[in-house]
C-alpha cells in the first residue's frame, strides 16, 4: 500500500525564496513598507484620521509580509495547495491598501504645505514616494501570483 505524495506548492521553499521571482519582491515590500511606517510615524500630520489608516496599512502589511516570508522559508506552503490562493489574495489586497494610502499620503502632503517646515514636508514627500514604490511591488507580485495560481490549477 502506498502513501499519498505530499502536495507541493508552486511557491518555492527554503532559501529558494531568496532567489526566485516574485518572492524576492517581498524583500522590497518589506523595506519600502518599513520606510513608509517609519516616515509617517516621524512626520507631523494635519489629518490624524488619515495618518491612522496609513499607519495601520503599513504596519499590517509589514507584519504579514514578514510572517509570509518566514513561513515560505520554513516550507509550510508545501503542506497544502491553498497557499497559492493565500498568496494571491494577500498581495492583491496589499496592493489595493497601499494604493489607497499612497494616494492619501500624497493628497495630505499637498495640503500641508502651509505652516510646516521644509524638513517635515520632505518627510511627507518621501513617505508618499515609498508608498507608491511599495504599491508597485505589491501589484507586480499580485499579478505574478495570479499567473502562477492560474498555471497551477
């Protein structure tokens, strides 16, 4: 009597995560998301409700990306084929969230020109730029994850 073979995921595991595309994008998502988090936390914002949403999204995505990276390195995704769907759902949702905060941060930066120092304004501009870069990385990762999911089905 033979035992069923363990299901394998098209998502690489172990150290292959560090050298395969699109998983390598997770390092950029991690860095740019962390920069958005740090810059928004250090900036003076005139709209606290907007800053709360920006902080929530940046911290949430930072934590979940870190968790997924650790899980992929550990090879947990090889236990079930559902991990490709999880990867698609997370990166698509993160791309939408980051697009919302990038636009929000850019809009708030435009309105806080009056009465703020040049340094504070530059911090807000940097946070906007890094939010758009994180959006780009999450979007590319989401598209490539969708293609991988479709080809594995």
